[in-house]
């Protein structure tokens, strides 16, 4: 790979070398946002975002997410408070968020689940009214646009993940999207021990830098991402035609929508389906089909969070029901038709 040759020749292996600078510029063009801090992963990006605003109080967040969302809140020294989700989008329900606000609340950390946009207007209105920071875990939302605008420009900060399992990746990696150059530069420093120059350390930073090797991977992948999203959309389209009319199933992400990224094909297995979700999950495994229960269990049911008052099941009915019914079908750009037809057959007629 010629980019690797370049790294050896430059003799700069990390610390914001030429690969990182090029990756940052290319991402900025692709995403159509100006101020990007590239980091080693999204989890640490979320921690830095909370640190940037000095948030150590309560952060209202979704229990229906990958565990990193709440873990990041704890690692920043703050405390997660769980609110319920919307039954249609499975993203935070602004009304439930507002009901959880106390004098200790400092921020909302919302998740664009499967890349489907949150109610950004509703959340922004609540944040404004109560003087809260609004941070988006946009790990699933690479390249997503809402009303033609980049979704990652919403809120005070948004964090993308470039982990190998995401739509776009650099093996490991992530990025924080800032509204201003000043904030981007502060986050750049936080990502590099808080170092300002050779003799000045201006904040209690961390090491969350991305190496030149990872940046080169990102640079090499970026030109392919449109093709990857297009191929994912084709796969999602075939699932949709095969499954959207099946009794008892609800397919969540309609394909072919402008600005969406077809990150996943989630279905909700309802009571009218011939068997419960877990039975379908195991039936698929018998056919060597590895569907994933994203997200189950709820973060609020995990041992380190379940004792929180906001984790009480009675306060999270939609999240609970969704976690029991959700299943994400295999979706990758080169999923071949024969394999996919078999998946569709089993899901459409699981008792056969
Ligand atoms: C993948 C993921 C993360 C963590 O991303 P990393 O880059 O692996 O740290 C955080 N939140 C959500 C919703 C994710 O899916």
C-alpha cells in the first residue's frame, strides 16, 4: 500500500503527522463539516466531549444503545440517568428526557440508533429551555443527512465511530465534530495529554490520538464509502421487499431514503409473529445465520447500572419491550443473494 511507504519515508508514525492531517481534511470535505478532531475510538471521543464541557453531574441518556454510551459518561466522572425511547425510532423520547431533569442535570447524550436521526428539534428545545449541553453519540450515523444537512452538525458536539463494524472504518477510530475552531483546537489538545506547546500543558488531557497507520487506513477506505453505502442499501432493499409484509414483524429502517446509510436492518418481532424473538434468533443460528440482538440487554439492566433509580423497569417500558423484540439481520455490502434469500426464507416462515 503506497500510503504505508509514505509513512515509513516520513518517519512520523503518530502525533498528528501528514496522514492524520490528510484524513482530517478528506473527512471534513466528505462530511461537509468544518471542525473535526480525529480520535483513537468513539468511546474516548465521548469522554473528551463531556470533559470539554466539565460535565460531572447527571447526563440523561438512552438505555437502548451500545454499552459504551453509558460507560463514557461514568469515565468522564458523571452519572447516567436513563430516559425512555420513542417506539417508532427507538431513539430518546424528548418527553421522557424532560421528565428526568433534576437540578443536577447537566447534559443529554442521545444516540442516533442505526443511523436514524433523533428528534433533534425536540431535544434541542429541551436543552435550550433547561440550559443543558446536548451531545450526540453518532457512532452509527456516518454520512447521514437530515433535511439535506449533515446530522453530525446537530447539538453541541457529535461523536462518530470508525470501528471495523461500522459503515465506514479505519480499523479503530472515531471523530468529534465541533461547531467552532476554538473548540476543535481544545479537543485536539485534550486528545494529546492537554499539551499546548513544548513547555505548556493547559488541560488534564488524555492520549486518544489516532496513529498514522490508522489514518492511512481511513484515507484508503474513504473513497470506497459511497459504493459501500450503495451496496448496503441494495441488501436492505431486498430484505425490505422480502420481509416488510410478514405478519408480526416490523422492519424499522426503510431503504432507499436519501441521506441514510443502511447501517443495519433491524426488525421488531411482535406478538403476532409465530415465535418470540429469542426463538427466531436460535432458529437462525441452526441455519448458521448470525443475527444480532442490538440492543439487548438494555444498558440499564447491566450490573453496574441496574441499581440506579432511573434504571427501574417501570420507567422504561418502550426500551424494555424493544430490547425483547429487536433483531438485526446480517447486513454487509457483499452479502450474496443466495445467502440472503435463505435468511429471508427462514425469517418469513420460521416454522417451515
Ligand atoms: C460502536 C459504538 C460505540 C463505540 O465506538 P468505538 O469506536 O468502538 O469506541 C459507541 N456507541 C455506539 C452506539 C456504538 O455503536
